[in-house]
């Protein structure tokens, strides 16, 4: 983590980003899909995260066929303009497909089952050879915005050199689909109960950034995916503060 002890006069402009909290129900309770980023990543190397990433300028393509809440509704939930909201929803769907193989898209008869048939398109999306709009149009698919829910809005502290304006979405693993770690950005991937993921971090077996830790803590209060989807949320913008205490860096969230 590289940052200045004194907030800069001109902080770096945060890049819009989308993060997806992917959930499933199991006999052992609610589980969330997590990935440990490879050590070579410029941002958060070796850190355990939810799937997600920065918005691509092509995510704003208005030609994407879409069902579910309109961009205007997402703009109300997250704040900002309709074009940004559209880009964020498209980025959420694209990034989750690239990083986990889970595709929130469907045909006239419902959500697709196994998305492995689109493995080639997935690689092309990750390499930026293909846009989400071109992929969906070529496959005759419709983006299913109704399978997403708004959850949170985090902005990287002003002291950091690399900053993101990240909106967090919630989604449930569609029936017949499988989440994997077939991405160049993840060293490992898998499902965990939120409380187990937190225990790993507390024991030093993994590293969590504040938004991930906070979100996992929130999820421990739910038993099923239905409860999460039905939760009433008011999305408020959170910008943590970084304070140096000796050799340690303390992260302050809210009015602490």
C-alpha cells in the first residue's frame, strides 16, 4: 500500500469499478465466492477479494439488450448519471463472467445453464478483444440486470495513489452454472462461509481489504441467499481514512 501521510492537494481521480458478491445456498449455510489475487497484480496483490474490476469504456454501449431495473433506477440507488449506472451494471456482468465463469444473461426462455459453452468468448472478453455488447449480441443473449441487487459503495482513501470508485452488487449463482478460478488474475478461488473467510483473515491465512472484511461481516447476519436479496439497503458512500500509528497503518471507517 503506497500513500501519503498528508492527504494530497490533488488526490488521484478514482476509476469507476464494479464488484459482485456472488452467493449460494448450501447445507452448511450461506457461502460466498472469493478469489486470491495473483502476486503480480498492480492493485491489491495477494489479497482475497470478490470478483470485479474497473469499468471499460465499452461497457457504456447502449446497444446491450437488457432486462430488469433500468439504468435510471441503478443511478438512483448508487448515485451518479444513467450512463455511469449502465456502465457499472455491464461491468459487473462482464467482470464476473471473466473472473468466475458465471454469466448473468439469458434467452427468451430464461437464464442460461452451464456457461462453459462460451469459454472462447470469455477469454476474448478478458483480453479485451471482444466487448460485452458484441458478445451478447453474437450469442443472442440478454443481460439480466434483475439478477443483481445494489449493496454498497466504497471509494479508495484519498491518500492512495491508485483509487477506485467501486459499487458493490449482490447476485446468486444461477442454477446449472459453476464458478471457477479460470482467470489470469486469481491465484486461487473458491466458496467459503463468510464467518470462515473472516476466521482465515484473523488467523493470518489471508488478507482482506476493509470493504471485503466489512461486507463479509454483514453477510454473517444472513442464513440464506433469499434473505440477502430481500434485505432493505440504503447505499451510502464510504471513504475510509488511513492513519499511520508507528509502523502500522490503521484504517478508519465511518465516524470511528
